[in-house]
């Protein structure tokens, strides 16, 4: 059977039989793939520990009819082990992995999503920024790559130059007084400035933000994400806000 080798991030795992697992991977070249890790739940498994969520690995598989099979896995960045040691980092990691899984399709190349997720995991593991900020920055950028970039300055409906105080999830973000639908939120200008900074990578502004603006921004990001995913994100409920 044809084989392939690629760099991959483990998104999730599922038990299969008595000793196997189905591993969902986001590869650099092929996109999302599902492969069987045979015997990885046994204590003597050669690479079971490398096939845990958030691990970055070099993987070799052979193609199957429905599921591929993993024949080799070498560790590149063992982020999963380090991130699992803290509640804040692990819940943020879980939300990132679930979001990535939902925004990608099997066997469709997703290089930008792969690079974004790897960078976000590295930032979390490095501890250079607050985990909540890293999570919100990742969610906003992952949505932007998927074609759902929100507007935090100009009107999302008519393009009128901002800044605008109204924010409406369905409309796509900031809305001017003319386009503002009933029920629109009115977040603080500092909150919209923070979200814009997270989307563009302005960490100087993000790191100096006030906790209340972070909380308000996180609520908007969660609502915007779940609207476009069309259902709730299980792991996001566990994140402390």
C-alpha cells in the first residue's frame, strides 16, 4: 500500500478495540487525516506517548480504504506533556484543538491552519502571554483563515469608516448607527481595540489590556466562534473567563 510521511499535530484520539486508538491529525501537507495507532494503549507501546493531543510529530503512515495506519512516529515538539500540567493552559489547548478540528476537512490541505495552531501551542507552552489572550488570538485568526474575519473598526455591513460602538455577531462585527440591528451589543471601545490587536498580533496592546476588557472580549469571541460553527464548543465551557 502507498505510504507517506508528514509533520502533524495530534488533534484528538478515540479508543478502538482493546489496545488501539484512532488518531486525528492535522498534517502540514495533506491536511486532516484519521489514522489507526495499533497497540498504542499498551504499556509497552513504542510511540503511544507521542500520539497524545497537542503533540507535534513526524509521522509515517500507509493509506487504507477508510482509515490510514501509523507505522512510525517521532517527536518534534512535545507540547502536550507541558501544556497538560496547568489547568489554564490545558483548557485553552483543548479549545484550540477542537476548533481546528471543526474548521478543517479530511484530506484537504490546510497549511495556514497548521502553522497557526503550531505557533499558538508554542506560545502557550512558552508562557510569554496570558493563556486567555493566546486562545482568543488563535480563535480570531483561525476564523479569519476560514473566511469569517470579524470587523472591529469599520462597519461590517456597509463599510462606513469607524470606529463604531455597535457590535453584532450575525452582521459580522462592528456596525454603524445606520446598519445597527436591534439587540446589538455595545462593548467598550477598549474591548474592540483589544480584539483588533489580537487579530493583527499587536501584543504590546494586548498584554497591557485591562482584565475587564479581556473578559468582555472573550465573550464576544466565544459568541462569534460558536455562531459560525453553528453549535457550541464543548471544551470552551471549561475555560476560565
